[in-house]
């Protein structure tokens, strides 16, 4: 039970039940919190509920948030404990692997396997494994599903074991929907209820998700964001996450969207504005009279894009629109009543006209000024008006073709107004002739080869999905279809989308334009776009063409969508359909015809674009609670394929020693109940000497596995053929594969080597002789020799999406400490969570300033069993000369010291549970 130093425990009635809750109104009798932002009120309640006398949450933490200064950047850390966790399969599998390994370990320590369970509701949605192998045909969904199960049956069998064996853990099987939409439509509670010590409590629904776009749930007033696997596991095990008290930027929305503008156009505008303003690491909160004109689905679309504008979250308050959506999506009247009663009791309910909260900064957007837009060709914040798209393409294509060595041709151009022809030298446009179904077609720069209505950002939104269907209907009626070289696909975020498209008769219209459903999951947006037609690939390669993709997702970074596609644009689903018809992005859709109808007349985009009334009338006639109720009635059950997958029974997992997907990790090998002191480090070698901005993308294994890499060689030694390597993402449950890909990014530069890129280092023998080799091979040689390792780095070490394997791979390589000029906060926390010591150079110092080249023997002394905030690094060269310098020890809380002393957060929890069993 909480300490409740401020006497805020109160009661409210809803549904004929009496709920206990920690009252912000009561706290408001002591602090002026009435105009705190909505999101700060959630943090404040979280601290009140978890106050424990100071070990994790003390009165000072509560006072710091209650007295929040919106204009000041706080260096104060607080502990946040989410109400639940959502996982997707790529990032979720390693979490379940660790739970299985902990069950084995706690048994060895004298405990029971069933002691290891998530302590809070934890739900995993399998959505990242489906790929667009087949498209443009009615059986594409079925075939892609069969291929997906064949590729992933071992992983799926393991997750089925977890579904059966673990309490507080549920799995949404494949072919259901994307994690964010399932979260929005089914999993989110908005207000939680839970019995604690025999009393019924109500509190805000908050969530950690192992996908950066978890922020989609912010649209319905649920505070949550994406985290790495280690933070997610910690939360699942009941351990809080440390975070800085954030600044909160308010974005005031006024007006409403004009005719012809979509939620996608709105979110691209918001993304551009907030990215330009600078909201990295901040909360963003939306308010203003414009909220009453913003449907919940539009709000979710804006929340989804938080990572693209750089914010931790992009949240909306609970109001009448949120309640309307809860009812639409089939939530019970009892749950809806609790949400409304709790929000009003806590002062978290939004009404038009109420006083605005105090924010760190405020921006204003008049939504009536939003215009049709896209974003690209390689960043989501680079918005371009539809009317400027052709110019944008022609300007940007030069950067993708400048090294192609194309010659020049002379074309005759006629000046406007009928002037005399003039000669002008223009770059020749290379053309590749391809043959599809016995018809020749021409591919050139700007040819569209992928048009994907892909899940995540937009397929939660009936307005843009029905809009796409109506565009298809009007286009098909005029005899238009998608260009034959375009790979078309729809990957809905849930089966509800299919139902309302079918009910409206629009799915068949989309299919007439070759847009068939290919799967329910995260497809093209994460690069699961599948292969292009062989003739198309040949045509691209023949002239090194800068071809394009248009997709309704949220990310379009270089190389992400498809390896052969250089230019990628984000757009609304209706525009995806339009560009598929055009077959190119080298077109002005505002003025140029899309094509010709059956009578040879030009057809323009304006001719087939539906009105806002057409869209809203169709939504009203087709989208209802019954669709959600029937699709989510047995959401955790799965189809026949899922239920036929073999999976072991039992409280402990039966590991298959021959598996290259799922393996018992070595974190707990030889672990005992004894907790050693925090000793100084002696005789370490340098594994890497890195510069600034080494990201988790540089550290974490990602993408395809190459045959000549340590991971590739390992898989071949286990009888796996290169064609079956799959990706690092699919093999995240096998540490043997993942550790071999850690620090193996082809663009990482180890300054121990001259002009070498990639995952290489030098191994030094006792005499100081260095030999270049793969980082993994050097690390394993050092491990055999009993030599610990350290990493030196510059500023912003570990930035990027927080990924579990950036820390897990580091410890498995034998790295005991990372010494950097500065750390990204989450990665620093993850290192501590895995038992790696983060140390920071004093201001203005770094490895090069101290004359280090990586050949030195390293000692780290003065740790004083974790009590010291500084330590001394002694670097000894082969000739015996030494360099000594002070560093800061970044174990920032008593809890972090305990985590590190135990060897990591998982070891800490294991020993704690084993003690209780004894």
C-alpha cells in the first residue's frame, strides 16, 4: 500500500461500485495544480499511487511535479510505473524468452517457475512478420498468411507456450491487426480497475509499448510511449522506469479541416511544425476549440506520429469524443461510465471553453488552412503540397542520380506564348523497357513501383480508408486502373476495416484497381514490402533508376521501404490510389490528368475525389459497434493455423537445442543467491573507440543477415542456408545470432582502425600486438583469455530508438563499462539494467584528448562499492606509461546501484522472488 503522505486517498461511485483513488482535487488543497497539463496530472497521480517512503517515490518527487515550472528544464528524475505493457512480436519475443529463462533460473535458486509472471497486464500482438510476397489477386491474403506461418512457426509455437504458461500475459495471434490499432480498438481501458489488498482501485490507463508508435493510444487520452525491451520487461516485473520531469508543449487547434483535406494532410502539417519547433524529449498536448471538430481516429493519427515529430508523446484529453469512440468500438457501458466518472472526479475531463493549462510553450494551428500534402522523399517531416509534388520530385531526384553519369540530349522547347523554338541542353531521361503480360511498358526516374495503403498511421481512420474506396469507385467507373508496374497492396490495421469497406461495397471497387488485402499487420512501412516483379527489378537495375513508392505509413527513410526504391513519399490512402493510377510521381496531380476514360476524355483527380459529406455519410451508414464486437469477440483465440501450431506445455519451456530462433540466454548461467560487492575493474581491453552520435542503430543487430558476417557463418554452421537466414528481427530470440550482429553495422567507424568501416576492432595480445578482426571474434578471444572489455565513445552515445539488444549485445560481448562524453538517457538506463557500468568523461574531455588510441590496458578504480559518484580511469600503454583521469559514475539512484550490484534488473528481481519462496 502507498505511504499517502498527502492524505489524498478518496472514493468515487460508478456502476454501483465504490472505487478507491488518489485524488488530485485533495492534493489541490495543498498545491496549485488546477492548470497543470493533462499529461502532468497523470504523472502526478502515478507518483501518489506509488509513493513508498523514498526508495522509489518520495514526497520530494510528488512536490517537484505538483510545483512544476513550465518554463524550466528540470534535471529531476522521477519514477514512472505504467499500468500495462503492449508488445509486438519482433520486440516481444526476446521479452518472453527472458521470462522463460528466468523461470529456469528461479527454479535453480530454490524458487518455483510460476513465480515468474508479468505483474501487470501484458499483451502481445503478432503483427510484424507478415510480408507482401503476393499481391494483386484475391488469394493474396491467404497465401501471404501461409508463407508467414511457415517462416515463423517456431517463434509462434514459443509464443503459444507463453500464452498458456504465463499469467497476466495474452497473445493476439497473427492475421488480426496491427498492435496500435488493436490497442486502440480493444486493449485500451482508459481507466483501469484493480483490487489491491482487498480494495477496488481506479487509476489512469498508462502504457509502455515495445514499438515507437505506441503513442497512437495518446489519441484517446492514454499516456504511453515506446520503450526498449529492457524497460518493458522491468515494467512487466513491477519495476518502475526513471524519467526526467518533462516540459509540455501545448498545440492549440482551431477551426476544422476544409473540403478535400484529410487527417493525413493534418498530421503531416503537425509533424512539420513540431519538428521545426523542436520537441525532442518533450510531451506534446493538444487543446483548443478545434478538438470538437476532430474525430477520435484523427486524434489517433496525430498521436501515432509522435516519434516523427520527436516528442515522447502527443496526447489528447478525455472528453465526449473519447467516450463516443469507446461506445462505437464496443466497450461496455460499465467501462464507459467508469471512464467518465473518474476523469471528472480527477479534473481530467475536457470541456470546450474551460481555461487552458499552463504549457512550456504554445503553438497554434488553424486546421482550416491545411492543404493536401505528401512528405518525402526520405523524411516524414519534409512536407510538400500536392501542387508542388512534381517540382519536389524533379528537385530531389538529382541527388539520387548525380553519380549515374547520364549524358545530355538536346530537346526543342517552345516558349510560352508561341515564341520561336529554342534549343536547350537537358539531362537525358533514361528509359527501361519492361514486358508485363506480353505488353511493353517504360520505366524511368519517378516511376511508381509501390503503392501501399499500409497499416499503422492511417488504416485506423475510417475517413481516409472510405475516402480511398470512393476514389477507387469513381476511378473504376471511368475505366481507370492502377498502372501495371505498380505493386499495390492494402494492409489494414484490423479486420474491422475490411468489414466496413465490404459493407459499403468499396472493397470490390479497390480490387478493381488491383488493391487487394495482403495481410493484417505492419507491412510496407517497416520494409516488409516483399519482392518487386522480376521485370520491374530488372528495369530498375538496367539504368539505375530512381523509382518511387507512395505509402500511407509514417516512415520513409532511405532504404527502409524497399532496397530498390530510392524515393519514398508518405500520403493519405486516397492519394495512394491516385498515384497508383498515374504510375509516376513525376506528375502534377493538381493540374494534369490521371488518365483517359472509356471515351478518351481526360480524367483529373478533382473528378474522382469524394466530398467530405460523401465520406461522412458512408461512415455513418457502415461503421458501427457490431463490427468491433464481432471482430474482437475471440481476439486471443486465433484461427486454425494458429491453433494447429505445435507448442510445448508446462510451466517451464522445453528448449530445443537445435533451434536457431529461440534459445535460453546465458544471462543467468552460474548465478547464485550471493550478491557480490561492486569491485573495481582491472586489466580491461578496449573493444571500440568511437566518435559522436553512435546510435542504437549502430549497436543493435538489424536488417538482413549477410553470409560473410559472423552471424551468417554461425547459421551456415548450423545447417541453415542463406536463403533461409531471415532477418535479425526474426531471430531476436536467439542470443547466438544477435550477439554476433552487435556493433556490426556497416557504417560504424572504430577509431582504433584507419579508414575502416564496419564492425571491426583490434585484438591485442599480452605484448600489445594488435590484429584486426570482427568485433565478435575479438570479444570471444578476450573472453577465453579472461579479459574484460570497455568501450570509449563521444557525445550522445546510444541515441535513436531504445532497443534491448543494444544493451544485451553489449554485455554478452563481455563489455563491463562504457565511457562516453554523454549518453542518451534511455540507453544509459538500459546499460545499467543489463549490468554494464556507464561512466561519463568530465566536461571538455574525451578519449582522444587523453591521447588514447585503444591499445591501452584499462583499470577503473575508486568505485567504493557503488557509493562513489566518481572513479579514476588508468590507461596503461604497452611501454608502461600511464594516463589517469576522473570520470563520473552514472548510477543515478539507490535502485540503480542495487540493479548494477546484482548484475542487472532481471537478476535483482530473480533473487528477490527466490527469497520470498524460501
